[in-house]
C-alpha cells in the first residue's frame, strides 16, 4: 500500500520556485502526450509504504525509513483495504463529487466548509469505521483523523475535486462497494440504515447530469463509462418530478460499477429518493445536504 497525495504540478507552486531563482519550474503541457508536466513534483510530507516483509534475497533496512511499515501479507492487505475502502479514498471521492457540484476548485477549501466536513465525518467515522478491520500496524481512527484534519485540510496540497472525480465509475465499487458488502454480511448491521453513502451515490448520479448546483453546465471529468451513463440519464432534467427509480435502476443494479447490486440489497429506493431531491432545482444539492446532516446528526468519536 502506497499512500501519498500527489496532485498534478501546480502553476502557483511552480511560480514560487521560479521566484526563488530556480530555472524552468513552470508546468507545461506536453505536445505529444497532452499531459501537464514539470521539473518538480508537488506532494505532501505525510507518506506511507506498507509492504509485505518477504524478501528471499534479503532487504535493505527499510524498517529504519520514515513511513515504511513492514508486516505479513494479510496485515498489509488489511492496511490497504482500510485506506482504500474506508479511511481515505471514499472521503476523497465524496469531496470530489460534491465539490464539482458546489463549485469548489480545491479539496482543502471543501474541508473548510462545515457541511462537507460533516459529510465526510459521517461517512468515515459513523458509517465506515464500524465495519473496517483494524490492521494493527495503523490505527484506523488515528489515520482518519490525520487524513481529514491535517492532510485534506493542507492548503499547500493544491489538489482539485475535478482530478479526483475522474474515472469514478471505475473506483466507486472499491470506495463504497466493499463497505456495503460488509454491512450486508454483518449479522448485527443493516445496510438499509446507511444514509450518507447512499446520498453520495445519488450525488454522483446527479453529477453525471453535468449541471452544477446553480443550474449551470460544467465539464464532467473523464470516465470510460461516461457516454453510457449519461445516455441512461438523458431523460432527466432539473425540476423533473417523475419517479426516478426506473431511471436509475439500470445504473444501480450494475455490479460492474458498484461490486454489488444496489437494487438487490435494498438501497435503490433510498438512493433514488435522494436523487429526486437533488434534481428539484438550483441550490437543491446544498439544501438536501444540510437537511440530511441535520436530521441524521450523530455523535462522532474522533
């Protein structure tokens, strides 16, 4: 498991380096690849490398390196699932979806938004942690606290919701599907009791309409299923009052996307209900978010 947030090279950081007297620091677009490139990498100080301690020919003293965690394969797999399925990536994707709809251009600005901060706290601490398996080498609660309040909130990491929103159809099954499966399998849990993961899935469907919360068009990030998904939602427009369950059913039942059939496990009605509220008109995304947070507020132990 490698964990270090590394956005695309940022123009502002390039300018800071250039102003400091370092030549050729401004990012540029490659004419052959169409990618943003630079002579520097902007990333965060926090970093983790969790790796199976199995080196048949010997290994360097990785245990002395900062951020390197060594253990058996099962433990490393648990650490990876903890990060990817609960403590970081689902929260990142949530901020990406809502950030694009609400007009944000930086992740750290979203964490300063009370509603969005409360949203990822609910998804992480309240809905995710009860089914995460503690890997032992990283404490999930401490890790999530670091992610939300230090790493996401860092203004020196100029990451964008638009970057993270790319290829969501390929990622959402890992981001949320594994947690949904865990709720289905747990004898003491009810997947239908979840609120904020279904709200985020509904918001992703709302995002696919390519209309923000002001009712203005925006550019949806690249996704290999974008044409297919937008075609399935082509009949939907802001202000529609129709039953959204038959519209969303082909998407929500697609195990290829979510890793689980959301209709089959009983979440489609809740997601469709949220989606219907989110498309009522301009400012509906913010209103529904506020109302849902207010009506489902839970004490969060951080």
